[in-house]
């Protein structure tokens, strides 16, 4: 279960569609959401990345081809530039249900390798609004040469960014990705994963603390709470 999830009486994760209808999240979509959140939360990211695909550079409908070409581009870049870029990327289908763009996280890409947008540059209205406010938004020349337009924003809130990116793994993405036989996300090898720190009976004092916590999910047989660190429960371990 992820922060903000809604659970029905049967214990399934549900969400509402645009018409307000409550739908159960398919198991493969829920597993993808859980894995994305795990990879996002367990790693330190530098940039929130949005990338587009220029039809003159890459077939915008060939998501598998894009995935392979992106992975190879980053491997080559790491070798040639002596960097250690890692990524977690989530594809999103356009309304035409044919063309794609992506969102996700990057780490290990030095700011010196990027161009900071300034007024006068070609940019979207969204980026221009941020630039006028003095906010830092960047482009990556290498990606733009190979694929098309992109922008990168420094991550201000790790927790907020992790929750934000998982919203793309939803009923809408289930239809646009899993039904088409596509991967729901792409991740570098070697990213940190969850590790078990304790497997033991829960002490009564800890159980009381969990039950009383306002952000804890409480089921008939389960109490679940996401924490930023173990400091809050160290006294009970």
C-alpha cells in the first residue's frame, strides 16, 4: 500500500475515474506502482525529467525502440563523459493513443552538462512561467539531439516527487501501456531497493504508537505507516 491509497472493504486498492466511478486497480498496475514508488523512494534523485520524442529523430509510436535507444545513449554518455547517470522513467501516452512522452527521475547528471533556460530561449509556456519567477529549469543537449525536447527541474521535495510520479501508474496508464504490451517503467540496474530492518513480534508500546498515529492505515489485522526514517520508532526496536 502506498501513501494516499484508498482501500475498499475487500482490501483492494481503488481509485476514481473522471466520471467519479470507483475502479479496482489491476494487480499488474498496482505492482508497477509499488515498484516505482520503492525505486523512487529508496534512491537519491537530482532531477525531475520530462522528455518528448521528435518524430524526425525517433518513431514516436515505437516505445520499445525508444527504451533501448535511451538505455544505450546513457551507457555511452557515462563511458565518454565519466559520469554515473541512473534513471527511473515512466512513459505516458498522448491522447491520440499512439505517441509517447516520458516523466521520471535522473541522478548523476552534473548541472554543468545542462543549459539553464533564460528568457529569450525557445521554451514552453509552462517553463517560461517558471523562468520569469526565477526558478531553475534546464535542458540536456544530448537528449535533445537524439530524441527531442526535454526539461529538467531540481527536486525540491523527495517525498513529494515520489508521490507525484506514481500518479502516472493509474487506470489510464493501465489502458495505455499494459493493454498494448508495453513496459510500465524503465529503471537503471543497481538502484537501491527496500531492505528489511526488523522481522519480529511487535512490542505492545510500538503497536499502541502505530494505532494512535493519525497517518497510519488500520485494517482488521494490519497497521501500516510510511516513515521518512527509523528515528521515530528507534526507541521501540
